[in-house]
């Protein structure tokens, strides 16, 4: 018997940035310990059962970092850090979702931006590697599974690209950062059964990011799903100013309405009650039920013919610098321009 409702918490943590790989162990511990302090407080005061941590919350972001240095600050998932989170999950009978930069023995010369969910078992029960990282925007040389798609299945087994975790708290799924800009992504998760979509992000004060609030609400509304987005509260010890984060973590219901919002950067936590019973009742209604009404087979031919970013673009070698992503996008734009004079 599933629980009909429970409390979710978004933990908008401030992050100590690992600028020098030599400081990795010290700063990983600081960031991990602080996030668990926030989670323990929410567990005690709000009886929260699902906790969400932001993108890059263990390592932070350093612009123009070389691939070799990125690999030095990465963690393994599962690994010691997720083991410590798992101990908390076992002790409190809760779920924790987070996202970190991950290295893998199967891919020794690459790294991934990876979300995960741990359950009361203490184990990593879902792992999702970001499909739409900021590589193409020129921000960091991270690999997407799509970049090595054919080889990915051979090395990692049949790992689903759009995983959904069935739990007593509903069917959970993850997006990371830039994934929210691709509406097909959230719809793919919902078509696989997702009810609660967890968006782990790291949004700055750049002009584009306020629009992301509208997109998050659209993703919830158009997919009849709960949508929780957690940003970091600020980057500490970084060359960037503390206000680099815009905060604005948010929990949104299946009608696109905000249930809880952080209005600013800085360390904070928000909480909201998730009602699976109400969500499932709404999903049985005909009116404005867009996932049920979608004529989805109609779009297949157009997508198959469209010539955009190819799969397997970086199979031969890893992305060595952030500038390689925009170069690939420019080639696509040149093709579009040539075909539409």
C-alpha cells in the first residue's frame, strides 16, 4: 500500500568550491556534512521523507578547468560519499537525490554530470547521467551518454537513458540543469511513468535564468506531474562572487502552481506536501490531460528526418575543452543555413 502523501524538502546548500584538486577530500567532507545537517533538521522539524540536493553540490564549478583536473575532483557513484548519504537514508527511512560530477572505471578518460537517488536501503537505487549537459554551450567538457551512445550500452550494460524509480513515494525521476530546456526530456520520463520529477540545477544570475522558472512550471503543467527544482545557495571560496547563484529553488504541483519557493540566493530549505492520491486522480481526468491526449506517433517521422546534433559525436575521443561543444553547434547551424537560404 503506497503512502498517499508525504513531505518533500529542497535543500538549497551553499557550496565550498574545489578549486585546487589537492583540497578535494577536505571540501567534499565539508559539503557533504553540511548537507546532512540540513537534511537532519528537515527530517526532525518537517518529517520530510524525500530530500533533494542541487547540481554540483559536492564539488562546485570552476570555469575553464582542464579535463585532467575535472577528473581529479570527480567521485564514483556509488562510492564513499553516497555510502554516507545511504547511512542517513537507512537511519531515517528516507530518500535523498543529488547530482555530482562522476568518473567511472568503464570510462577512465571522461566524466559525467550524474544524478542519483538513494533509498531507505542505503543503496543507490537510480542513477541518471545528464543527457543535455552544458557542453554545447561551452561551459565544461562533460560527456553525455548520447555522445558515446553505441559504446555506452556495451561498457555499462543496458542502462536506461530515462530511468524512473518506483517507490512508496511515487515514481521518481531526475533532470539535471540544462535538461529542463528540452521539453522532450520530461515528456519521455512521464511516458515511462514518472510522477515526481526532480530537477537538480546550478543556476547563476545570468539574464536567461529567470525564464527557467516559467519552463519548470510549464514542464509540470504539460506533463501533469509534480516538479521540484533545487538550486545551490552560493559558491564559497570561488573566484565567482557569492551572488553567482540566483537561488529560487521551487516545488511545483501538477497544475503548474508553486507550492514553495525560495525568493533569493543563500542557504535555505523549502518543504511541500506531495499528494499521490490527488495526482493520480487528476491523471485519470480527460480534460487538459496532455500526456494522454498527445498524438505522439505523429511526430516520429519529423524527428527521424531532422538533422541536428548527432549521437556518438565524441566516441573516438573525449571532449578535451569546453570550446569543442560550440564548434559542433556551429556546424549544425551552418547546415541549417545552407538548407534554408
